[in-house]
C-alpha cells in the first residue's frame, strides 16, 4: 500500500494519540493502533514491525522524559551494599528501586516471550484471547478495589507479572501494558513509578520483537514505521508530563477502568471468533 503525504500525516497523528494514551496510563498503544492500521488497509506484516518500532522510539523518548520529570529514578550502578548484605549469590543488582524493577521485567520479558512464541502455535486464538481478556479484566477490578490501599512492593509478585505479561506479548502481541502497569500497582508500587517503569521495560521487549522481524522478513515497510515512530516520539514527553501533573488516586481510577474496558473488549472479541 502506497503512503501519500496525507496518509503519512494521518498515521503519525493516530500514532501520537495512541502513544499519548499508552504512556499516560501504561496501556493501549498496540491494542489500539494495530487494528486501526489493519482497517486502513495495511497488512499484518507491515503493521506489526511498524508498531513495535513506534513503541520502541516512543518508549525511549518517554524514558528520558519520565526520568527528567522525576516520575522514575534510574540508577543502574551496581548496588554493592545490598549484594553484600542479602544477595551474595547475585553478580549484579542496580541501585535504584525503579532500575531493579525494570531489570526484573526485562529479564522475565525475554523468558516469557520465548515461551509465549512456542506456545502460540499450539493454542487456538479464541482460547488465547479469552485468557488475556479475563486476566486484564481481573487486574482492572483489583486496581479499583484496592485503589485506596497503600501496600509494599512484592518482588515475587513482580517476577510473576513480568513472566505472565511477556508471555501474553509473545503469544498474541498484546496484553503486556495492562498487566505490567496494573500488576505493579496491585503489588504495591506507586502509580507514577509503575507507568514509567512499564514504559522503559517495554522498550526491551520491542527491541527483541523488531529485530526478530528484521531477520524474519525480507523488508520492513519503513515509511509506515517512520510515520508511527514520529507520532509516538512527539506524544511521549507530553504523556510523561501528564503523569507528573495528575493525582495518583485519579490515575488509579482511570487505569482500573481502562484495564476493565480492554479486558471486556478482548473477551467480547474472543466470543465471536
């Protein structure tokens, strides 16, 4: 499909809106942009790499913005004190909590995504969508029920979230953001830090996915990929500023409702397959 200047601008505008939504509440970019591009007339092999690259670019810009605005604190220097006191068996652990969370999500992301890819070929699509829809819906309900609860971060829970969310990404291409963001909140993390950490962690997942497509396909539709990336890059710092300004309790409400809506929509779509 040929991309005219008008279509390029339209794709960039849609990508900007989707990235703003995703980077503001931690979910919705791929879930929204992918079907829109398919409806316009692009093929799946043109759309998926473009969406991955757009999210990679948007996530990278968003990482810098989240760090600069104080939504997250990244410090990947080795935490020698913690290693000596409690975790001698580990070779490396970063200093800041946000960096620890991102490292865990990234490592789990590789494992979960690989398992998901191998699982996807043996499970009917209806079963996959029903599973993801039910899980995202449950996360949304939990966020709303616990939105006034201030807990402590569960590292075991975080590992589970990282594995399950990346497994979802591997088997379906979606279901990552709602679980990573919502799961962190349910596990006791502050809302702004959950959104920022999810944005950074998803960069690593997108790198692996996009490189895999570069190897597996003969050519990437670069015009579409550039259009999606341009829109995402513009939206990311605006979304980070929104995260900084909005009250955390209001954000929990929005995230909970958004997760429930995405989960219900996924279940409804699965029922008609």
